[in-house]
C-alpha cells in the first residue's frame, strides 16, 4: 500500500503543482544564430595524443555559421602556443571573431588568453563546467576526428590532418544542405578523384601501374550533394500525433 500511495502522489497533478520541491530543470539555453561567417567560433583542445612530429595536442576551431573546421597541432596546452596558433592559422585567414566559445580549461581562463581576446575585441563565452554538451558543435566534431586519427596503423596523425580535413570540408552538412567549403568559397572544392582524365594518361607497360590506373578509373567521382544523405528513421505515426509520451513519464491512472 505504501508503494501505491507513493505512486499515486507522484502522479497527482495538484500535488505536483503545490509542492515546493518539484525537481524541475531549467530549460536549455541556445546560442544566437550568427548572420555572417567567422563571427562566432568554438574552440577546444584534443589530447594528449601519441607524439607526432613533436606535437601532442590538437587545437580545434569551428566557425558556427559555415561549420568550417580547423585543427592545429600544438606541443603543449600552455596559453602562449594556443594564442599563437589561433592568430597564425585562423585570424590571419579569416580575421578576428566577435565571439569565442570554449570550456573552462585553465589555459583558456588564463590572464594571457583573456588579454589576447581583449586585444582582438572578442567576447569570451565559457561553457558550464563538466557539461561538454554545452559546446556540442565542437565535441561532435572531436568524435569523428578521433575516429579517423586512430583508425590507421603506423601513421603519424599530424601528417593525416590535411587529407582528413579535405574530406570533412567537402562533405555536405544535412542541416545546411551544403558543404562548409561552399559557404566559405562559394563553390565546391576539386577533389583528387576529379582530376583523373583517361585521355591524358599515357600507356604504361608496368603491370602494377596499369592495374592501379584501372582501379582508379572504376572509382567514379561522387558529387558532394550525395554525401551524408542517410536520414534517421522516424515512424510515420509520429509526424501526425498530437502527444508523444516518453518512457518514464508519469501519468495518472483512471
């Protein structure tokens, strides 16, 4: 009976409205949508990684508007190499951002980094501690980046960054209906597979080269619009239903 009373009280609408401790959560906030490229960027650090060319960490930067990604190998997590990497790689190419969002890392809260953003005229936004989802745009990017870095064996990950980002920047984003390279340059990037022209290739008697060319000719270039076309399955009844109950929702029995 005690259990039944407890369940009844939990499902009672009047009790839920009148009790002080309702265990409600503050609704999630959202970032404003930027109306221009390179005005709002998200930054984070990946590592430590296996040493590669003297580099152990990756500084990642993503533009919120175009989703253009950048990853700069750095030797350590001190504020000085981070500021230099941001200036030499991002700011020299795209200018100073208006807003920078990062986590609560000590190097990103240091006096040097604060003075660096102040010099640029950039507003610094810090995410909630121990809540990586608040910087989800860069955390999701890290998941895919770590996967492609760790997959090859006996490879220096610092040497893989250029080819990895060529694929990421030319892949079409489902929500944007375009690739980030199209939003930055106004056109698609020409991939290595698009450069194969059979008429320009002289004949060769070497069996290995001949076989390799034959295999490459069979790999037809894929249009960028065909990338990332997989969609999540949604039952047709969910599109027309007025109410959706999730597992664990409390309802009052009849």
